[in-house]
């Protein structure tokens, strides 16, 4: 067995564990940080009386503090806008009007997976992309994606177990190694998921990262045919890996500033790609990838050409609930979907009634990069 590294020698990150720590899965420091990965995505209304969506959001607040007016996780972000041009290739899979040939307006949000609004960008690695497609007839499609290949835990119950196992000891401020080891011994799937996450370095920025739904959904065709899918926004900009040990930077918002500078040079594009599931492919476990040989269908191109600071009336006040779906897209049996929806609702309700503070992320020229 590998010896456990000293957490005090590594920069504490709410999410994710750095590459050096991920190489030593099983160490108490790794699992403590992996906990926040669970917080970055799960929440839930499971086992009434023991685990509720309110309790999950309370845990966010206990770990990160209360920051009135801000989301309880993925707290630091910026608003974006653009359009989606469907190529029509998804029409045989889904009757959703988003897949009919044509162009639709899209708004959204880039964020870092951390629960504190003023954390420097080099203290977190996972990025998220949330989108709101505005469809004819008043329908909407909202989706939240992360730039990791799988999710660390399969259920909200497992998330709660991870949370308990990695809770810091008040006396030391660090997780109890015995509890950590016991959790990993009983949940080898969590270690396997973290290894998959660490297999490829994170991208150097928002624009050249690809974002995955992680959860499975169902596309429903006009004839009633149901197809399991996972989707991804695949970057057109060339992937560049972030350095393994991200150096300190005088700009705490460099990820957002770099994106604004990239947009000043021209729009940024992603391809919406659906992976088609086959019988036996897991739809209820987001820790398990589907085989690499599964058919992939390019459904169209997302173009983002605008960025601005969060403020009243833009993405700041949008709940990117993953169960806001148009006719033709339905949830799968993945339990994390209802968990996320419930926790997002609680977070939205709490921040809606709170005073608002300006975001850490600001741009000298509204709508784009510094001029």
C-alpha cells in the first residue's frame, strides 16, 4: 500500500484533487477533496428524514460558508450568450424542436466548481458549462455539464457516505484516515471513477475544454422510439493541457479573463455530440463510462460570442435545472438527476431572497474582453 501524503504540503482545493494527489488514491487528503467533487454535482431528496435536498445545501454552506445572493456551488461564474445551429442529424433520434434544422438563441454560464465566490481560479480545476436553449412555443432546454468524463459517486447515498467519511476532525482540521480507508474499502467504484477523472489533464481554459452531461438521458423520436444518450459539447479550439502544477498568477480570474480575450478575437464554437447507448450500457450510474466504440452523432454547433458579468436579468438569476427538458428529451433512471434538480431548487430559492453582491468576475468592457 502506498503511504499517505501529508495534506499540509498540498494546496487545499475544494475540487478537484490535484494530479499529484490523485496518483495516491486512498490518501485522506484525496478523499477530503473528492468530497467536494460530490458536492459539485450531487444533492438530493432521498430517504426522507435522513437525506433531504435542504440538508445537502446546508452542507454546502457548512463547508464553504454562507455567501448571500450566490449559488451554493459553482459559485464563481460569468454569463455568456450565442446561438445553436442544428444540422438536422438528431431528428431521427428525437422529436425535440432543438434538433430541427435551424438556429436558436442560447444563453448560459461558465463557472468553476467551487462553493466560494472569491476563490482564485488556480485553486480549482473542474469547469462547468450551463446552457439555456430558448425554443419556439415557450419550451426550454436547460443543461449543466462538467469537463470531467464521469462523476465520482453513483448516488446521493454514496455522496453522503463520502461526506461523512471525509468530514474534518475538529481537533486536526483533517479527515480521519481510518474513516477514509473504510469508505474506500467499501466503495471501490469511487476510486475507479477518480482514476478515470485523473487520466487526462484538465484543459488550460474554458474555450478549449469539452463538457459532458455525465448523466444519461433518453431521446424520444416522433414514432415513440426511445434511445439512451449522453451528450457532450466538444471544443473546436485545440485542446491544451493545463500544467500539472498550476503556478500562482497575479490574476485571480485568469480563466475568465482569458475567455474574454479569446472572444475578443472571435466567436468560440463547440459541437454538440450525442453518444448512443446500447443495451446493457449503464444509464443509472454516472461513474461508469460507456464503451469508446459507441456511435456518436454530431447534432450541430454551439457558438458563443458574448460574455458579461453576472447581474440582474441575466444568467445570475437562472436555475439551470437539468430536468427542464423539451418534448423529445426525457430523464433516464439516473438518481442523480432528481437529486440535482431538488438541490438546485433549494439553492435558487435561498439566493433569490438574499441581497446581491457583485461577482468577483468583472470585465472592463461590458460584453467582451478588455479593449
